[in-house]
C-alpha cells in the first residue's frame, strides 16, 4: 500500500481520492451490490490501519487509545464513503441528451471526476494512487475486464502531455467585482403587462385552438423581428477577432445568433440576468418586479442621462420541469422582446430543442415535460412553430467584455481552427455552447470531451477561449446550483459565474416532488457606470407570486393538469 503524505491535509485528500475511486468502481459494471460495498468498507479499514502504522506518533500511545482512534477514523471514512455513494447516485437523476444512454453518461461522469481528483495531485502521488488501484483490482483475486478497461482509460488520460499555447493571446483582466448578496424588495406588486398574459389554456377545444393561433402569431412576429435585426447585423462579426473591436458600434446588433451590446460612452446600465427558468413563471415575474424593470424603462426613456438603461438578459432553458413553459415563460419572453426593443435579450438553452421524426415533434432533451403534457391538447403546427423559433433563438450576448451564454465554451477541436468571431454562428459551435460544463481540472483531454454531449472544459480551456474572443467574464446557467448563484472560476483575470433562477422549496410553479425545489432561485444585477462593473446576486421572491392576488395563473385552476400528465 502507498505511503500517505506526511502533511495531514494532503493525506486526507489522498484517502478521499481513493475512496471516491473505489465507489466509482462499484458502479462501473452496473449495480454497487452489498458484497462490493462490504469489500470497500473492509478496504477502508485496511487503509486506516496502514496509515496508523505508518505514523510514528502512535507508537507511544496505549493500545486502547490506538483502537479508539482507529474506530473514529473508520467512522469518518465510512461517512466519506456514504457521501460519495450518494453523490454518484445523484448523477443518475441528471439530464442527458436523448441520444445518450444513462449508463454511458454515468461512466463518463465518473471518469471525469476521477480525472479531476487524480490530476490535482503531483505526479509521484498520482502514480502511487494508481498503484493502490491496481492492488484493489486484484484484491478479490479476479481481474474484472470492465474495471481494468476503466483503469487503463484513466491512466491514459493522466499520462497525456497536454498543453495550451496561450502566449500570443492578450488577456485584459476583468475589473468586475462580485459583491455580497443583497435583499431586493418588490418595487411594484403587479403590472398590466404581466397580468394580461396570465391566461391558462382553455378546456374548450375551439377556444384553445384560437389561443394556439394567437401564440403562433406571436412566435412568427418574434422570428420576423429577429430577421429584421439580422439583416442590419449581417456579417458584422466576419473578419473581426475580438469583441473589444466591436464595442465602438453605435447600437446593439444581432449577427446570426450573437447579440452584441456595446455600452455607450457616459451611459449607465443596469443589467438583470436570469438563469434557467424552467417554467417557473412566478420567478420571472418576481425578478422583473423586484428589478422594477417596467418603471426603469419608462424613466430611462424620459431621461436617459439621469437614468441607467435597464437591460434583461435571459440565459435560456425556459421550458420543462415547471408548469408554465409556453403559457407563462415563453409567452412573456417573446412579448417582452417585442415590446421593449434594445432592453430584452433572450438566449437559447439546450431544452429549447425540438426534433421532427416521421411527422411528429419531440423534445430533443429528456424528460421533455412541456411538450409531453401539451401534445394531446395543442395542434402539431404549434410545436412545429416552436421548433422553428428555437432554431432562430440567439446563443450568445456580449456586453463590454462580458460573455453571456446558456452553458459554456465549444470543444477544443473547434477552437483550434478559429478564424474570427463569425465562427460563433457555426451550428456545431452553437450546439456545444448549449451543453458544456466547467470542470475544476485545468485541462480536459479531447478524448474525455468527446465522450458526452454534456462535455466538460477545464479552467485553462476557459481562459483560452475567453482570450480568443476578447472577453474575460462568462455568465452562464445550465448547472443546477442549489445556492442559486456561484462564482465557479476567479483566477484574477477571468471570472465564470453560474446562475440558476428556477426553484424554491415552496414554489408551486414546480411539481411537488421536483428536485429543483432544493434550489434558492437567484437573479444577478450587473451595474455598469463609468466603465466600472459590479455584479450583485439577489434572491427571487417567487412566494409573493404563488398567490391568486398577484398572479392570475393561481386564481383559476388550469384545464390541463400538469402533475397528472407529466
Ligand atoms: Mn440547460
């Protein structure tokens, strides 16, 4: 067995890494059965024994005290074991691209996590860890092919010499400061703009068809407006290498699927960012009224010099999970976009993805509650129109050096051949930016990225991509963070912020058993004044809008029962 580090913190890290790896092995060929679990627990006991024998300090201790210490440590590491086991089980509830089997996804995630843990060690320790693994594989006298294969794949990944050549890229460190969370009271309890759109789909077929017709008209109008913007913004990204070169443009524009919002000299901005909403209409309404959006727009148009320009950037994932996907979030987002040009920038999430197969429209991300609940009640054309709209939704918004996107950066092989910013409109690049997740490892090897639609990227890959496009802050959603907001990367030059705006323990926008209820939904305000940037997270007061007094969706029972159908 390996000699653990003399530094107690390092030794703890080593043992935790081994335990995670052992749990992982339990799941590699399917079920982690009681026999295997007992085996791991026995192995933990051996590790503790070995660690104590290795330490001279215990030699002087009476036997009884050593036994006591051993029991305590075993208890501690058994708890670590239980926690790791729980964490792996939770992976099974995560969304996967419908092309991907759960088992394949789990295997990828386990390998990624082992890679992250092992890569955080120096090479000597890394090799020692691999030796423990070999010992463990042989511990029951049998070499299981799946275990050996997994072990070899991990070893290969760790032996790769991966480097990123960032020397030629210029990095301007961000000055954006993330402040502590603040409490934000509702500025105005209700607004006719919101009240008027709060209408459920009717139980009457004719009425509901008429509603579907109106909604399709709204979608077509939204597409038409985006088309107009695209005519004006056409090819503005071509031949341009970084967004800093575009920040002198007079006004915001849309080139393909990229919004560019250059700050005007002397103008203040108040940007409200919303992460995944997933059908939580009460979250959207509360956030807009807490941000006092409607009054702020009016004030700005009356006196743009004295008042900040209010902007809302939505990071996508409007649908599924919660009950108010079409009638609710999407209806509101499209109406906001049309009514407040230059103030509202909706982006696409990976859930905004429908596919057509033999004439039927399906959700491309499972489970697709929105379409599954409504399929029998709304015409095929309705979903077809949405499918078209989803393809038109922009993927990226850039303000100053802030990059807003649903999930993250594209894979290495697409960044390697990066001619100019127009590449952001490449369909494959757009798709990947809706799916990726940041990893705590510095670099994720290509082979590991290729294993999953929901692929990881390392902190150096993140920094490299940001430098490539001339940005230094990314604001993204996609990952369910229970705290609602989290700074994922802060390396002094770059920041990566993760926002989640759906959730709420008591939020009846979500089904009673929804795992999203564990999230505290948050919004982020980014203030821009004289070139200074401040980002402030705040809790969304959804509870005030679960009431029939302030939300008409709650004053009448819906004709389509969401909980029963989903
Ligand atoms: Mn997502």
